[in-house]
């Protein structure tokens, strides 16, 4: 997501570095490059032209800070304008008296049913008791699909059996929610391949019946500006309260995310960033702007770490590192903890493209299979071997390779990686102890 756009914007900013001051000529060249980058990123042309006009006006205006270099001036203005374009972070709306109803709408194939399941899981993790229901009585096995998704996410479902009338189905779901104290009803509505009057009439009827606190339009980010146009049509007919962009982890160029609020007036509230049911994130406009400008998304990275890494294990690992007691079992456990946070490529995408991380190769690829292979090799060792790698001789290496379905060279490589990491940690540990001794002497301690 946004990689190409980020790279082109970085190039435009780089061309301004070294200039003594920001001249109109330099600015026009940079704005041309920024405009081209945004259009290639599939941002709506009207949005791009308005954005460029605002940037130009501010860059040549009196508010430019004299303490900033030309490239810093433009980066600051672009950041501010992109932030205004995406708007403030939009909070989810709940009814003053439960249950709240969230109507999930969109075209067929946009990922409504899977997203409904992801929303159920997200709500459950944030202290709510959701129930899901499908009103798609037209697509074969649509309700069965939601039932499978609900089972996978551990979300209760109202099956709505015995009727094929959407209004009767949702009335039953509301009764069940009130009786069983579910506080949010997620209604997975029917979709079409295109917008038609029959679909909109049905959705309008459901809206009148349910008085939903949220009408969430699910848009496939992969189809770019077509998703923006569809969102605009739904918003005109239903007054959509928010958008969920799916497949933002794929090859989407990001234009839909930057255009959709301006074109539709509805904020993006969630982003789908993977196929797993926990791969749904609240949409943070300020963090998205930071990623687009190459500044990374360290806050999301920290949140993923806090959610995935066991605090007790982390404290124990700190002790082991201090005492140089880092074993192969610890090496494996650390890999497992990191993998819980998501794919390594997605994690690397959250690192800044500037400062100490600027030299990370752009074409670096992380082989997830290799990480699994490392785990398999360590798991094929005995407990004694994991505790003391020095006892692993040639005969043991052959046995470990057979047990893990790998070659002896693969085992040798894992042992070398472990040895290198342990040596590095020992060096850091020694440096830390040296500093502590120095502090102790300074304080008059023995």
C-alpha cells in the first residue's frame, strides 16, 4: 500500500534539497512531480488539482517558516493538506439505548460478508457483544457463508430461518439481541454487480425499519476510483456514515483512500489489511499521511507489539539478554512472537523511509517459509540441544535435518544465525554493563 506513491513523493522532495530558498520555479517543478505521483497513485483528478492549488498557495504565501529548508517547507505543507483531505479520525457511533444497528452495504464481491465477520471480532475485542445477521436472500448460500464466517470468528449469528423477507429477518435479529443482551447488530445486506433501484429500495426500507447508527459502505481498494464512484452513489441514496476499505494490504495504489472522503463526504473508518479475521484496523488518517510521506507508522507498530507480545515473556527475555542466557529455544520463541504481529513485509512497511531506516533496500523480500523452516529445525532438536548449541555435532546435525525435512546446510545456517545473534547480544550486554559500572564509580559505589 502506497509504496509507489511514497517513492515518487520522496523523489520530488529530494529534488528541492540543497536549494537556498523556495523559488516559484523550483516549486512548480516539485508540484508537477507531486501531481504526477498522485495521479499515478489513482487519486481522483479533481482532488489532485485542488490539493496542488492549495499547496502552491500556501508555499508562496506569508505563512512559510523561514527556519525550514525548501524541501522541509513543502513536506510540511503537503502533510497538512493531506491531513485536511482525509479529515479527523472518525469514531464509531453507538445508540444511547442498545442494541446499536450497523448496516453493512456495498456491491457484490466487495467483501461485505468477510468484513462483517471481521467487524464482529473487532467489536468483541473492544468490549462489545455483537450479533451478525444476513439479509442476502438472493445469492445462493450467502447466509451459509456468513454462518461459517461467524463460527470462525466466534461471533453469534441470527440465522433468520423460516423466512426470505429481509425485514422479517432483521426484526427477528433485533428481538434476539434485546433478549440476549447483544449490544450491536451487524446486518450483512445483499449486494449487486451494479447499483440499481431494486437494491436501493430494499436498503432504504431496512434503514427506515432499523434506524441504524452506522451505515458502512464496503469498498474494494483494488478497483480504485470505481470504488469511490460507487461509494458516492450509495452516499447520495443512503447517507453513508463511513467507509471500510478492503485489500489495502495488496497492490492497491492508495488513491481510493485519499479520494473517498472528499468525493463522498463519508470518512474511512476501517481498513482491511489481510485475509485473516483479525486483519481489520481502525483507520487513522494522521498515520496514513505519515506512511505516504515516508515517515512510517510507528504507533501502529507499537500497538501490534503490545497486542501480540506476552509481557511476562518479554520481561524474562530482558533478563536472559542481560545475563547472556539466550538459547535456541529463545531464538525460536522470538520468531514466533514477531510472526504473531503479521507479515514481516507489512511490519517493514511501517518503518520510516527516512533517517536510520532510509537505506533499507526497497526490493527487500521476506520469505515467510524460511521463518517456518527455522522453527521446524529448532523444533527437531532435543531440549538439551536447544539449551546448549555447542553439543550439536555433525551426527546430530544430520538427525535434525532428517527430522525437519531440510538439508544439513540449512541446519548449519540456522546455527550460524543464532551464533551471530548471540555474539551481538553479548557485545551489547557487555557495553551496558560497562556503562553501569561507570555510573556506579561516578556515584561512589563499589
